[in-house]
C-alpha cells in the first residue's frame, strides 16, 4: 500500500473565526453587551406599550389644562403704602449685595460703595432700574421705581451716604368748590 502522508499542517482547518487574543476579548465583550442592550430595549418597548395616551385618563382635567389662561393681570393700588428700603432690600437685593456675588458691592462696605455714592443718587437709581454689569434691570418688577429708589438709598446710607428717602410726589390738591 502506499504510504501517502500529507505533509501539510491541518491546524488551519480546525481554527475558528477568532485568530488573535484581541479578537477573543472583543467576542467575549460583545457576547455580554449585545444581550444586555437587547434586554434594555425590550423592557423599554414593553414598558411604554401600556402607558395611557395623554388626556385619556382624566379628560376633564386635561381639557382644563389645555384651555387655561396663559397670563394674568394684577392691578396694584397706586396710592397704597410704599415698602421701605429695608423691605425691598431683603426681598430683592440681599441675594447679591448681601454676599457680594457677581461683583456686587456688599452691604455696608464703605470702600465698595464710595465711588458709586460719589456719582449721586440719580446714577445709582438708573443703574438699579436699568441694570449695570452683572445686575439685571429691576424696574417693572414686583416693586415700584420709588420703592427701588428707597432700597438704593437704604444701601447707600448704610455705607455712609446721607441721601434723603424718596417718597411719592405730592399731587396738587383739588380746587375748593365755591
């Protein structure tokens, strides 16, 4: 009989698609990552399939929300009592001027307020109403311009100024009937 021995190496016939250790590690990682994402995706699909459609649970409430007013009008008494400078300061100004945040001069800091006080009340009030630097405009907010002016005077006087507290202008009295 013939001694027909094949001298070629048959090792290549018995190997799989993974040839290097890097490919082996990637195959292991993908064999765990792909099923995890598949499970997450299935959970999402199943979980959202049973949620009610918006507005189908409480129809009356959803209609009220859709037709609700967008804004409101608030009428203030123009002759009502004015807030004091300290009240306005505590309600609106203390957040920055109490801590010196965003470069605001701290309350009672004579050095920081000195140059500002030197420019006068009108300049201080304009800065407060229209904004300056990092400070936003305060006019047209919850307080009247006069109340903002009172807060400006309160802060400036606490730092050494001697500004008078502003008040509403006096209206002319009605002429007496004859």
